[in-house]
C-alpha cells in the first residue's frame, strides 16, 4: 500500500527525531542510571531500579537535554500533523482495514496511549511547566515517577519501532 506524501514525510521526520531522542535519552540516562518513585531521587537515596549501564557520564547531560528537547518537539509536531490528517481522512477507522488485529491494536496503543503518556511524562519532568501546572506532576506522584514511567514507555516504543521496521522490510521483499 502506498501512503500519502504527508504520511511518508511525517514518518521520516518522526524516525529521525526518534533516533535523536534515543541517543539523547541514553546520554541523559548515563548521567544518572537509577530510577526512583515519588518526588526525590539522588545519589545516596534508595532507588527503585539501578540500571546496569557500563559507564556513568557525570556532568555530560547538557547537550543530551538540548537535543532531547528539540527532537521531542519535532516528534510532537509531526505526530500532531499525522494524527490530524488521520482523523480528517478517517484513516484510524477505515484506512487500517488491511492491517491485521495485532497491527491495528498496536498502532492505536502507540498513537493514542503511549505517545500521549510520553508527552505528559516529559512535561512532568519540566520544572518550568510544573511550576505553572503542578497537577501535571502530582498526578504521577512526582518527577522521579514521571522519569521512571517515561523510561518504561520509551522502551515499549523502541520495541514497537523495531517490530514496525521488521514488518516494513518484510512487506517490501514480498
């Protein structure tokens, strides 16, 4: 099936921004490879999970945070364009008829549940936003909880992207 130009462009832009998000997210995580629940989490406090990462880059998250912020907005804006177009063309109702049940449910889960949660948890880690809208973070039990949820969702989306790429490659060969 041949997709529209808008779908192809937003997919490629999302793919590029997603790669930047993964790289910058790893850089941010390498600076503090521990996950917590609640509001606080620092060196010396008990963590929920200590990630077995090979190294720790202290003080090296500046570039990672800037790249993460930029790539996140590119991903969000292209996602809004894709979803907006999908709503107008009714793609999410009738355009996915050729997909099997697992594909349809996976896409709907990622587009309408995981990506919005990823955006929400990202916003919840922003001190500027949470100072104005504290409910964004308090509903998640704190910034460290938001970080932990963000990490879990990121891994789920990475697995989805890998599966998506495998299906695209297999369909291209058929």
